[in-house]
C-alpha cells in the first residue's frame, strides 16, 4: 500500500507524475486545438461564418439581424407564416406595395385602374427579375393560377377569391385557365372580379399575389423556393445565400427598378432563434440591430438605457367560446357571466405585463382606418365592466336555463407557448374565484390544438388573429358562419348579412356601418372575450435609422433603413 | 474479430429495423393532425395534401411504403418545410450536431482523464477538494442552467472588455463552438472525472504497480504505462453511452445558442407534428447510436487485450 | 487393547454449550454490516439526512406551511424574499376620464414639475398624470423610466402616444411596483418625431390594496372591517413569489411532490420490472434467455430523449391532467432494460454458486431458489442502481419540462419552475435559483447516497477488512 513507501519517495513520485500530467495536459490542449482547427475547416465547407459580422458594418454598408424562425420555404404561392412574409417582403414585390408611411404605392405596376367589375394594371418597363429578364403580366397570371390550383394545395388560396372563378378553380370545379385574370400583353394585366370589392388594391401587396415566372418554376422540379438558387427575385434585395437553420444573406438587387430608395447594400440574417434571452444577449453584444423586448427582460433594457420603441402589430387575442349545439358555452347567460367576471385590464397590466399590449375591447383593433380617422374613434367599442355580482346572477340564470345542479368543469384549450401558460393559469384562478367555475386546462402543441379547434373539442380556446390585409373585413368575416376559421362555429344570420354587405359594398359609409354593427353583435352576443391587442416594445441600434414595423406586410421592414 | 464485427453489424441492422418500426407506430399514435394549419383548409386541398404524403392509405400500407423508402435511404419530404427533403435536412444539420458533439466528447473525455488523474494524485489535498467541488456542481446542476449562465457570462465578459472575445450565439467558426460544447460536455466531464479518480485510486494500490515500483522502474514510466493506461479502461466503456447522451442531448444548448443542429430541428418537428422529419431523425439517430456502440465495443477489445470479443 | 466401559450417558448428545462456539464479535447479517459501514461514511450519512430532509419537506412541509400553492396574489407578483409588505387600503379602481379629482391635496412642490403633474396620489393601482400644453407640440408621447432622465439619454418605456392636442392626461397601470418612477412627456411634431421639449416628473409609488382583494387573500375576515387609508400587511412569502404572485415556498413543496414522485416512482417501477424480466431470463436460460435479452437490446437502442419526447406527445394529455402518469410510463418503457441486464448477469453468476446447488439438492424448487436466494443476493446491486436512477429521472423530468414537454400547467414541478424562472433570470433571480437549488441538492444527495451504498454493500470490501 502507498503508506509503506517513505514520504520522500512518494513526493518524488508525485512530482514526476505531476510533470507527466502537465505534459499530458499540454498534449490534450494541442490535440483540442488541432481538432478545432480541423472542425473549423469542415465547418467552413458547409457554412459561412455569418455569425462573425457586427450589428453595423458601415464599411460594407451592411447590417446584421435575426429571425425568430427559419422560413419553411419561400414559395410565395404557398407561404403562410410571418417569417416567410418578412423575407419575401424584402426580396419580392407585388403590383403595389406599402411605402415608408404605410401607404399604398406603385410597385411592379406603374399605374392601375379599379372599378366594380375588375381592374387593369400596367406594368413598368423597368420591372425586372434578378436575372435581368422583364417581369411580365404572364408571371402574375401564372402565380395566381398556381396559388389556386388544388394540386398545389395553397393554404392562402382564399385570399385570391375576389378574382372571378377563383373559388371554383380552387375547388376543382373549373380548370385553372378559367381564372378571371389574363395577360392582355406583356405589360398589361386584366383582372375580372367575382363580385365588387372595395379593397383589391390592398390585396395586390400581399405575398400570394407576388409574381412567379413559369419557366423558372418548372425548372426547379418541385423545389421552388427551397433554397437561395431555387428562386427568382424582383424586389429590392435578392437572397445570395441561405444556410438552413442558420443564416440568410440578402444583397441589394441591381435589377430592382427603384434603386434610389434602397440605402443598404446587404442584410445579414445571421441568427435564427426564438429564445428572448438569446436575442437580448445578442443585441447587448452588438451583434444584431434590433430585438423585441419581453415583460421579463424589460427592466434589463431600461437599465441599459436603450431607446425603446413601441409598435402595435394589429394582432388581437381573445377567448373564443364553442358555440356548437350541445355545448354549455352556447348559453348566452353563461358567456355573459364569464365576460363580466374578468377584467382584461388586470390581465394586461398585472399578468402578461408585456409593454405595448392594450386591454382588448373589440374584434376590431385600433389601427384600422375608418372614413376619416380611425374606425374605433368613430365607432367606440361597447365594453363590459367587471362586475362579480352581476356575473354570479347571470351564472345562476344560466344554471337554471341549462337545468344543471352544478356546472361541470369547462375545458380551456390553449397552445404551449409561455404567454398562453400564464393566461390559462390566470383565467383558471379568476373564474374559480369569481364564479366558482372549474376550468380544466388543455394545453396542446400547435398542431394538436388546431386539430382540436377544428373538431370543436373544447369549451373555450385561447385564440388570436392577425390581419392579412389592411381592411376591417380581415377581422370581420372571421365569425361569418361559412368561414372555416370560425372554429367556435358561431352562426348568426344577422351577422352573416352584415359580412356580405361589407364584402360587396363599394362605398365606405355603408361598409363602416356594417363593421360597427358586427362590433355590436359580437359584444352583445358575447361571441368572444377580448383579451388584448398585441403590441411590441423593441430596441434598435442607435446608428441604424429607418427600420419600419408594419401591421400588414413585412414586419420588420429594413428596405428603407440606412446607417447613420 | 472480423466474424464478430460482421455479426454485430447484422444485429445492428435488425435493431435499426426495430427502431424504425417503433418510431413509425409511436408517431402514428400521436393524436392531432399534421396537416392542421392556422388557416382552415378546404376539403379538396386537404385531400390533395393527404395524397401528397400518402396519408390517405391504410396504416399498414403506409408502413410498407415507409420501409420500402427506408431501404432506399429515403425519408421523404418534410411537412413543414414543404419543398425540402428530410435527407437534405439531416445532411445539412447533422454535421453541426456532430461537430458540437465531438468537441463536447473531446472536452469531456480528455478533461475527465486529466482532472481525474490530478485528483487521484493529490488525494485529499487542495487540488482534489477544488476539483471535486467543481465535479459536484457539474453533476448536480441541470444543463439548461449552465447554458443560460454560460451565455450570460459571455455577454458580461464581452461588455466589460468592450470587444467581442467570443460570440454570444450563432454558428460558423470555432469561436462559436467553444462555449456551447463546453457547456454540453460539462456533465459528462464531471462524471468521467469521478470515474477516473476512483479507478486511479484502485490501481495505485494494485499489485502490478507495487511490483513495478519495487523493480525500480522510473516513476514517470509507472505513471504513464501502468497507472494511466489501466485507469482509462473504465472511462472508455462509458464513452459509448456518453456519445449517445451528448449527441441527442444537445437540444437545449442548440436552442440557447441558436445553433442550427439536428436536435433543435427535432424538437421543432415534434411541435409541428412533422411526421417525416420526426421519423427520419429518430431512425437516423437510432442507427447512428447502434453503430457507435459497436465501434466503442470493438475499440475496447483492441485497447484491452484481456477482453475477448465473442 | 484397553477395555473401556461405555455407559448409556456416553451416547447422549452433548449439551449445546454456547461457550465453545463463542464468537469474538457479534454475528452480523449482510444488512447490519452494510448499515454500520454506511454510518461510518460521513458523506453518505449526510446525504441520507438530506434525503430524509427532502422527504419531510415534501410530505410534512405542506402541513406546516399551509399556503395554497395555486393562490394568486396579484399584488405581489415576482416578489423577492424579504420585501416590504405594507399596503394602504384604497377603493377599487374606477375608469378615469382625465378630470382632476383629488388633486387639491396634492399641490405639493414635487408633484408639479413644469407641465407634467399628478392628478392623484400615485399608487400601485394607478398613476394618473396630466400635463399642460407644451410649446410647438402636434402630439405627445409619455415615457416611464427607472432613472432620472438625463440630457440626450433614453427616456425609458414609451407608454402612450397621441397625435392630437386634445388629450393631455394618461393613466398608467402597467406593472406598477412600490418604487420611484420617472415620467416624461415629450412633444411630437406633425410627423410624429420628437421635438426638444420634455417635461419630467419623479413619482414615488406606494403599495395599495383594495378591501375586496384583502378579503380574497384572507387578510381580513370581511372587507367591511377595513376602511380607506388603513395600513395592513400583505401575505408573507418567505421565499418570495412567482410570476403570478403565487407563494414560492408552497410551489416548491408542491413541485417536490411531482418531481420526487417521478424521480422515485419511475425508477422503482422500471427496476421492479427489470428485476422480474432479468430474473426470468437469467433463471430460464437457453433460448428463452436469448430471446428476452435480444428484445431488451432493441429497447436499449431506442434513442432515449427522442423517444421520451415522442411518447410524451403520443400519450396525448387530456384536459385537466398533469401528464405525470404518461411521463412515468414512458420512463418505465424505455429504462427497464438496464436493470434487467444487471439482474440477469447477477443471477447467471449466482446460479453457479455452491449454495444454490446445495439448496437445489435439498429439494428447493425454482420459485424458492429465485425468491430465497437469487433476488436477495442481488438486492444490494439493485438498491445501488435504484439510488443512481433517481437523479437521472429527476433530470429527465426537468429537461422535458424545460423544453415544454413536461408536466402540464398549472401543476408545478421543479423543472417547469426553472423554465419559467430562467426568463427572468436577470431581474428576479430568486424564481430560478430556488427550484434549481432543489434539483441540484436532490441530485447530489442521491448521488452521494448511491456512492455510500455501493461502498457499504460491496462484498469485496467487506472481505478486505
């Protein structure tokens, strides 16, 4: 045993062994360095070192940004999500576009004429694809047919429905060639409408309406939009590299017609992460030019003395009731009891605490334009004030109407996002405290929640809705009885009638009156419990100006940004 | 040796088949609808999508098609990234996870041996106490806490120095890999240090070390040739499971450090019910692990001649 | 040959005398010996106390600290331990139209700074501000900051913006804490850009509570006992509160029940199953053994975490369920083979031992052999495996909860509490530190205990003494 050897010998042995270990440690270090060098070589084969660039690279006139998620794909005829929308908004352009004041401006079309029966667009002569070929009227016709072709199975096909025969084509009842859009010549596009529509010009800025060149599309053999080289670009920027899950590089498109408005040469998307802490750390480390703030890291941002901005993104969030027959939530008094038992102000100011959120009052958010001024200023939303006693009275009435001894637990369906966790736990406690109602939380991953919403397997669901185009109808038709996104299956002939008026009327006063009527019905019938309108608080790099946040279109938009 | 290797490989193939089957049926018993989307689908579009992914076939037919494609090494097309093949996803993202994993294993293995030998050498003295305290932390603190703290530390260091020593997140160069792989390897390193320490202590008292000392071998030779070499053996045996834990356990590190690895894709795919990506990733990882275990076993037989491979 | 006379007594069995067989030390059973050795191991003993402490915390804790872990105290959200809990009773919040109601009493010097002034006493319920017109303004924006505004520096969080001059009041209710805020109002030009003119105001906010809230929180029997202006103490939260104002200590106890339940029951079940499976394989031998072990090889090959996630999703947690059972089942389903292999190996070894042969010769049947000899002789190994499996199971639960695939809310677990706490790591670190500490201590305790048990139960070391 070790104790038998004399101490001096032991010490000598230890010294020698320590020397050996030090040598071994050195070898380990050298080995690790060699390994890392090798890996670096390997990595450089598969990826660009995009993460190395600083937030602002004035020498190259470039900025670095991040995306919350990877765009699933960039095929504009099929893209559905917001992240793809951001990238597409930088690299593509529709007939019309939104300018830096958020107003409609000419895009690929230099002028246009819209009436009750249809529209005609004249494309500009210098509208070019990134390979130098002109953008033609055929490219629009092809893209729209593609968006409606049932074989292509685009989820946003409905947004093309104002075009004549679009719905029939999408349901396979007519061939795509019957679509009411045709190229009169290379630069003239004629569109026939299914029925009069007041906001077709706004729709043409939407990504499903972007052009696609047929011959290029065919050449990609089903991989259109899957990689940087599987796309053609007609917007201010073009995608020069796309390393999946990691980075995208957007470079100025030399063939874009309006070179004067582009002031950046390059936008590096160097990070793809949805982790708010990571994003804040990247911003703090001057690696990205903009990041959103959450309630949790707001204090930290204030301590850093950053300039904080605020933006309402137009999304509304609400508790949707299940109105299917046989559901307890079909009972009006129960719904009324629930809406009276809660206060969206408490939810927003004390629970979610996210700066920028506004307590929900209506289906129609505050940004929507009325006739002159905001819709909500002209038609203030009627609201309920929290009143626990009245709520209990309504609950008692509901109990008698339903012939129940006591209410069984209601199922509250929600997604597994952090914000909805907080909300569900809060609502569970509120309805228990104020009404004695038991709420069972049904937290599901994204797809399972959607499947349950579609099949009606819930009593209440935490839902939200963002605008597809800048018109109140994008919210208003949500509760039309025929709308498949009306997951609670609310059905009211009077409401449907108002939606039809808003769809086909051309004059603003009639339409606004219809929307006001919808707002009233939603309120009186307690179709939903409005929770909040979403806002974002965000910080930007002090040297980068002109970053735009939009309600519809690419949010965030860097096409007008510049380095100071 | 060769016969043994071939036998193990054949067994491995059967195991992969089993994994594929288990994944397929686990996957298809998941409630919910992989085609559900934010915008409700019309029946016609739904039917087209179902046909595209073969969901309109009976389950056993789907299973047959899945196995057929698997034999050809084809995992199909992703549901969420509609125009990307799962093979491409694995080809592009596995190297990232593997790089991270290799570095983490290197840190864990080499570091574990080094620290373990040190603690044994300085048993019950200051270095031993300090290292063992660190080991206790490494074993008992969850990896996500380390990941978050690691990133925070980077921000503070960069902020204090006024320039970027190491990047906070992202991927692309060695500088990006350093902290994430350390964080990923930390738990395993702590475990291996402990293992190495006890196996060193056992060997110090063994007969052959005493013999070597008494016949007057130089201390350095005893240390390298007798003690270290024998003490490393148990470390090698646990390397197989460690590789498995590290390569598949990279989710958190990949999420926190915004690394485009396969683990992060898997978690996203599960949340999106992306059948093909889930099955592709699981079968691929399963096959990879089976193969790694075989390699480690063969390696062990080569290092330690006393082990007969049967 | 000498003749010896035998008497009948000589053929009597000798009387049993203890003295002849006297043992120097008292005979010890295996378990007694192990216990003595465990007691001698300071670290193991310490960890044993820790485990007992954790058990007490989990089981007895809720009886001592009887706060409802799901009770939301919205007046004390994310409160660190040891914060001041005094509050003044006020009337419930009423909407405000901008008229200066109680401003007469507030005409102090600090409450009016240039154009910006308080319309009412600032409380955690609301801060009501009004301002006089600023020069060259086409609109206003209001900021709130934690620091005094300095020249050229950030003004803080923008709360409100209006492009008209008609509205010159604002009510702030957003997440007000009892501390000092600095409000600034700036004038905007017609394009919505900042002009130079700024008016700032320092606002010390005091904590208030309504009588109804006090009653709901159980601070008073009846709201009528309180009158406006009374000073009361809010509920005590020794470890602070979480993001919904729930008591962290109570949450930790409730979370311990979940985390420790999973951590202990899952290993118990899969080791029990593994023991039965392994014992069957080891005892049966032959082709049955081969088939059983081949199957366990398959299960071992399944990537653990990937399948945990997959099975968690596949089990489809129903509304109102916590998802603990599916998680335990998934763990059992994936983890048993290790125990089965271990037990089988032991059984194969023991089968060859002499005492088994002896027992068999004496007519011991198969069940008897397995139950009387084989399992008890593997118990030591099983116990050690079990102890080491606990930290792994706790980590797995924490990991799954962290990526959002763990127990469903509102059921707390240490892992899900860490997941929530990590978001506010910088501002309210106590929400992360406490649950993480509990995970670490538990994992450590079971690891050290496992070490101690292994040393104590190791037969080789026993003979070396």
